[in-house]
């Protein structure tokens, strides 16, 4: 059996990835900070603790050699250096990157979104050959670009597939965008405001589709960059409608043209002024990739998981990274009600 080490195995992408590899015949060591197991993993999976920042601990896990390392928590140049230092003992690698690496022809990216007209604008689906940010240590996106370039430069010494994931979703997500609608429905909110006429499209990526990409890349090692996203890319308004249906809720959506009409009103984790959609044809050509699910088909599992979590604890305790990324203004009902009342009065 070929041996695989999955770093970050307890996360949202790690859990289905471990299972996909194990079911494909790999002998998998699932490494995570807590060392826990997922109920869906086959019995042969070995779960171990690993502090990703501990070079010696990582080297010990690689041991005399493994055929594959899947790194789901590589964020910095130092993490790339760790893998490069073990290149002689690793057959190939698959590393998760991000859609945050892209910039448009005018130099706009996620890093410039806070500037006037700072959101990137593309003529169509984003391809792997499109422009990226310059590598560096300044932002999440530039660090990911640096990581990509350092690993690709290793060439045959460590063939590495970089998967540029977009808006990852699924159970165990630490920043679940679907929380925006699920929590509102549980809180009894039956009106909501959506900016940009609810037409924002931010290509989601199911953790199960990403796991399938990992499985295929593991079987066909190479130095390459591939996008990772679902085949369907619903608008934010369509996502809200789908979640309502799953939860048996009827809600009114107030659509606002243009940006959020007031701070914390109408702004969602998907709210972009221009579509951000991925071209997935390269994965099909290079790996024979076919998605194993769609966003719509994967959504019920996510909604069920979120509903259970929110019944166990408040969202700020359960999703601290969500708070850090989007602030508590995500659920500023008072501001929303004030704007709605003002809007009605003006009309």
C-alpha cells in the first residue's frame, strides 16, 4: 500500500480527503493538532497529533519516507520550506492554495476590496493562467502566491499540485458562510436585505469536491496549479432561498441595487459587486476530474450541521473565526430594522 500523510486532517477539507484516500487504497496517517478521528474514516486510518510548526515532529511523521503528503494548512513560506526540506522523503504533494491569489488586469484583488472600485472584475470565469498578486509576506493572498512559487520551483524534486480553493463549504467549516441565513432563520428573522440586488456570485467549493481533486492529483503526481470550485455557482439570493426551503421557512428578501445601504445592512459573506467564478476545465483535462457533488446537493448536510451547532452554543462561541473575519455586525438586527423602517417611511 502507498503511504499518505494528511496534515490538517481534522478540518473541513481534511475529513473527506482522508476518507477518499483511504477508500482509494492508501495507507493514511491523519495528522491534526488534536489528533482526533472522524466517524466516517475507515478503521485502517491512523490518527495522530501534530503541531504543524514543529519541524522535528513533522519530520518524524514522514519518517523514512511517504508516497504522498497532503498539506491543508500551509499558509506561509516557512511551511513551504518545511516541505522542501523533506523533499527527498516525499514522493509527491498536494497543497491547498486559495482564490485570493488572483488579481484582475487593473491590479484589483481581495487585497484592494476596501478601496473605491477596489473589487476585482473579470470578463468570465477565472483561469489558472490569469494574473496573480506578487509574492510576498504582506497579506494572506501574497503569502499563498509565495508558497505556490516556492513549491513549484522544486519541480521533480517534489512534484506538487496546488489547489486554489474558492469559498469552501461543508461541515466543520470554521467560517461557514451559510451561517448568515441559517442563524437568521433560527432567530425568527423573516425579512432580510441583500445588496447588489442579491445577484452576487462567489463560486463555492464543496470540501468533498476538493477531496476528489486531492485523490486524483495523488494518483497523477505533477507540478501544477489547478482551481477548486463547484460546478454550480448560485447567486446569494438563490442560496438564501435554498436554505429557506431546507429549513421550512418563508422569508421576504429586500433587494437593494448597489452596495450595502448602511453599515452592517445587506452585506453577506458572498456579497461582491462583480462575479467571482472559477474555470474548472484544466482539472478535467489534467486529472479527468468530475465533481462528486454540486453546491445544491451538498447544502443539506451543511445546514443540518450548522443547525445542530447553533442549538448547542451561541454563534460567537462556536465560530470565533467567523466573528474575527466578519465581525458581529453580520447579525446587527437593530441596524437592519432601523434601515427597513426608514426605507418604508421614505416610500
